[in-house]
């Protein structure tokens, strides 16, 4: 009976090792990374903007479908809406205050996509304040890259993501009361990430 018990323990340990052994780190490819946002302008239309500089990484276990150690760092000074005067205003203390807060960061420790399909719970830090943020994600493809990078063709994951949050939750209140600039921000993230 003891032998059977030890055999079962050994099997369980080996299964556990198999389940955790294929956790791989992925680095966001900054040349294939788009971070955009939509915000209402006085009820007429939504303004589409983007951040042109960002980076980050995460870990992914294909066997358990668990994502962990997610970190996306956005350079707030890279905001771009195709209008110089508006971009300068967005960088001012009325909005992003980029001189004092040069980055916006999304972090998530661990998410099981089997239990929460397409949902990653994390925290967004903006203007020095950290608030919960639910990121909707879709893994589009995980495969060997068809293009050579250096001497090899790495494993690459392609992801589409989105989230909605209120900028007033972070103390960004400019023009909210008069509804001249929308409070709700729709965040759009598209990226490719290379396995390290």
C-alpha cells in the first residue's frame, strides 16, 4: 500500500512539473505594437489618438493557459492625435501631465484564461494613482514567426486587447462637468510578442 502511495505522489509531482515547465516569457515587439484610445468630443464625434512609444512583457503557460507577470509601460509624452495644439494640451497638467508622470503602467500578477476566458484583471497606474482595470484579450495566434529575425524564426504570440475606464477615477477632471471632453476612455491594444 505504501508503494502505491509513493507511486501516486511521484506521478502527481511529475504531472505538476509538466504543467509548470512550459511557462515562457514574451517580450512585446515595439515595432508591432499599437496602443490607441477613443474619447468623446462634446458629443459630436470621438477623437482617435494613440501612444507611439510603449513596451512590456508577460509570461504565458500554454499547458495551463495562465498569463502572469504582465507589464505594459506606456510613454505618455508620445501621445499623438494628429493635431499639434491638441497634443500639447494633452501633455499638460489638464490631462496627462507628462512632465510629472512620464509613464502609464498596466500590471497584472496572474490570470487563468480557462477560468476567465478573455479577461485579465490588473491595475492601471495613471497620474500617480492606481486603479483596477479589466483588460479584454484575444490571443489571435501563437506560432513560429514566418519572417526571420536575425538568425532565427522565433515563437510569436499575437494579441488584441481592449479596456474601458473613466479618466476622472485618476483625477483627470478637465472638461468633464460640461461634457466637452468625455470621461470614458476606450483603450485599444494590438501587439505581437516574441518568446524570449
